[in-house]
């Protein structure tokens, strides 16, 4: 590895402030047998061909753009290394590698022996920073330690890679709103050799498999957590963590040819990445609810997106034409991520050695003052007007008399003066007892006043008029009944029985639906969504031009919907919107299936 400047713990001492997520894009070299659809413009910008009009392009601008000639050192030194110094200040940091399968995420994070990636370079620099801080002028009384944990999120299960047991680990939120993994193995690191020993063995436990696009496709999201702890005598210890996350790639199963287990893995991966996009949208739009809990991945990344970490997102794109829609999706995600703002903070600042003596002196002065000052025996402010004793319950009367007797025993001349012979705890208990008695007496007085007002109001309110009974009218019952139809038994309005038997209750009605027809109606709706034209989609309720365009684009990119619930996988479609759409169109779809004739609902009109 080439030499590079080391981050120093004395740099960047700015106060905590909101920090936007830093977003970088890295372009993988294009294969020889394909034409690229992406090209770089400068060190921050790139353009993508418009799939609707080949003469136009989409232009994107990010914090940094790495072309196909960028090296591992270029990516690390300009994007990752500048955030490492925050760890020594007690602030968290995160690096996320995002992109489609085969775009080079794992290469960026791990690299090779000749070109190490982000993870080995970051570990080496952190160990160097800790040694430098321990040997500096401020480190004579401060000790540092570095530890590592390694986990993967596979099919919505959090698994330990250092000591694999197959057990799904639980994610919990600490009081400072940080996310911790219960039962996750943590290994102390004293040298880079220790890291290599643990990490190489754990990497073999990560789930990988061959697909149609990648011979070693990552089938899980992996996260390496490096924790830097600081401790100093007489001061609470503090720690910070660096999360290095290699996300699994989103996959188009029409290109990968996945089936069986690979298909299920791909479905879970795409769903978790979809939730990640929803989290980013909720954060940038300032929505009151951010769906962190909808996926284990987003719950794990709660600190990194919208949390307390300095975060960097490295989005990876592939230039080939067959990856066009994956590239478009990745660039749109990266653009939205730029608008996410984190609020880094340190749990507590470590005081300098000179400040420690001042802190000890202040603590001793406060202790002397607390032992020398004595509170009064009773409160000096007069008590409010109390009820006569004959209006109180016997238990309250006994408490009041007992307190008055105790006060007389202490002596009326000592009221408001320190009572040196009485223990502090006993005086506090006596004051508390007096306050409770006063509060209870006042509450009983208010209750009696309210009861008196209620009696007065009831006496002044006139009685309501009695009901007027009218004679019953006789109405002839028609003898001729409407002829039965085939549709009569399909939808029935059934009167709900009232168990209370209230005479004047308003009748309530419920719609009892034939389960078989409901299923057929859902199938008809799914058929329209998968095969209908834009005009037919617009004829459905709750579907406008924007939603119809999204459905057509989804079908072209991902194929037909398997179930109606798959609509949630589209952008902007929530579970509530999908349920409303299904409910609004089911009856219309059932009507399409019925033979011509009078409607079932018209029988009751």
C-alpha cells in the first residue's frame, strides 16, 4: 500500500452541527463487448443517456465522482479518511457501499492484496491514530482501546460472523438512541495482525453464491463495526463506532435467472433496499414517521441515516446498457441521499487534565456546602385555609393532631431556625408529610364545592318533556314478490342484530361478501394491472397519470406483479394506499365478471 497522510486527532475541532450525508459515485470500467451508457463530465458530475430520447442525457452532480480510472487510494483518501478523526472525539461515522449486483461494491470495501479497499485501510489508520493519541501530550492519563464486530443481515436475520451460531440476534435501542446488537461478539484489536486473523476467518462465513451476473454475488448485507473506547480516571468513559457496510446489490431476476433459494434471497434483498429508499425519502421530506423498523437493515443503519453519525454513501454504477435501469435507480437514490442531514454529537466531552482538578475542587466545595447548610423544620409559608376538624375523616384528624403534637414538642421558638439535633432525613420526611396533608385537605375542600355546585345545578334545571306517542298507521303489505335472479345470492345486505335490544336504536348494516367472488375480483384487478393499457389503468379508481406511468415502467423493468401486495414495492406506494386501491376497485371488477342483468346491489335500492 502506498504511503498516505494520517488523520490527526488535533484536526477539525469544530463544534457539533448538522452535517449532510456525503454522497460519492464510482463508475466501474466497462466490459469490452458493450457500449457504455454513462460517462463522467468532471470530478463531481456525470451524465446518463435518456432512455426515452437517445439525443438527451440526464446530468447528475455529487460530492465526488470517481471515473473508471480511479484507484482504491483515491476513493479512500478523499471520502473515507477525512471522517475518521471524529472517532477520537466520541462521534460515530459510517461508510455505505450501495449499488446493483456486479457494480464493484465488495471490491471497493475489501479490495485485493495489491489494492486494499476501504476496510483494511481504515483499520490500519484507526490503530495508528489510537497509538498516536496515547503517546501525545494529552494521552499520558488517557487510555484507548479498539475492538471489532462483524455481522450480516441474511433474509431478515442478523447473524454473527465472528462466532457463527445461526441464531438471529436482537437489535435494541440504547437510551442515547443508538442501535446495539444483543449478543454480538466483540474482539479486541491491538495490531493489524489481530484484525487480519479475525476478519479473514469471519469473511468465509458470509453468504455468497453464483448468479447469472456475478460469480461471487453477496447474498447478504455485511457490516464491520469498529469501536474506539476512551477512558480517563474520574471521568466517565466514552466510545464511538465506525460502521463499514457492504450492501447486497439489487437484482433484476430476468437478467440473473434466479430461481428457488436464489430467487427468495433476491426478493428479500430488493425489499430491504426498497425500505432503505423509503427511509431516505421520509428523512429528506421531513415526514413525522421514518420506517426504520420495517427492515432489519434500516434498523441497523438508524445511526447512519438521520442519526448521529458522519456518513458517506459510495454509490456504484455499471456502464453497460443491460444495467441501464439499475444505474438509473442507483443515481436517483444517491441524489435523494444528498438531502439527508445527520446531527452528530459526542455523548460527553472528556475534560483536559487541568480541568479535572477544577472539577474535583468544585465537587468538594459543593459537598461541604451541602453538609453545612440545614433546612428549616417546617415550611415558613403559611398553610392555606383548612377544613374544620369535625368535617374530616377520623384518620385525617389523627394525622393532623399527631403532627401538631410533634411540632409542639420541638418548641415553637425554633420555627424557621435550623434544628441541629434532628437528622436531615427525618426533617425531610416531616416536611413531606405536612405537604401531603395540606394537599389532601385542599382536594377534599374542592370536592365538596363541586358537589354543592352540581346539586344546585340539578335543582335549577327543569325536567325534560315527556315523549309524545302517536297512533300507529296501517300500511298494506305488497303480496307480489320480485322474481328471483341469479345475482340475488351473491351480495347480501345482512342486518346486524343488536344484543342490547334497544327499542329506538338506529339499524346498522354490514356487507357480507362471497369469498369466491372476492378472490375472482382480486384476480381480475391483478390482470388489469399486469396487462391493461395506460387508458385501462387510468379507468381504475385511485390511479392517476403518475401512478399509471409508474406501473407501466415497473412492468417493463421487473415483469408482471405476482400479487396485489407487490404494488408496495413501487416508489410512493404504501400499504395503506394499496389497500385503498384494492378496496375501491374490487366491486367494479366483480361487476365485470357477472353476466348481464340486474345488479345485486340494485335489488335493495
